[in-house]
C-alpha cells in the first residue's frame, strides 16, 4: 500500500468514527483536510457537500467543490457539484452557465 493510500485511509477511518458519533463539525473539518491534501478525491468533496447541505451551510457546500476545481479540470462530474453549490447559494445563472469555469 502506498503512503498516500495509507494517509487517506487513516483520515477516512477517523472520519467515519466521528461521523458515526454525530460530530458533524469534526467530519466536515476532516473532509476539508482530505480535499486539501488530496484534491482529486471527489468522494470526499461529495460527502462534504452532503454534510454541509444537511447543516444548512450553502457557502461551504459551494466552496468545497470550487476549491478542487483547478486539480480536476477534465472531471465533468465536479462541474455538476459546483453547479449544485451555486444553485444552493441562489446563483442560478452561474449554475446554468457551466462554461464560466
């Protein structure tokens, strides 16, 4: 197993432990850390958006997807995640016009 995989697995193990105990604030902080260290990990971006959605934090829901965009220019799925964040922030025109990215 590579060092990167081991580091990611440790973060995810801790993440699921705290999420299982309903420490959503710690879970979202861990998703932020995972996406900072591993910006191509879109599962963590998606899960972070999930947590932000259910806690009503639309700005962070958008930010977690936008911050990894430069590392994922060819991953169309991420553009949908950004559009969802824009829509949640009531930026409907920007959400509709994906080409702004």
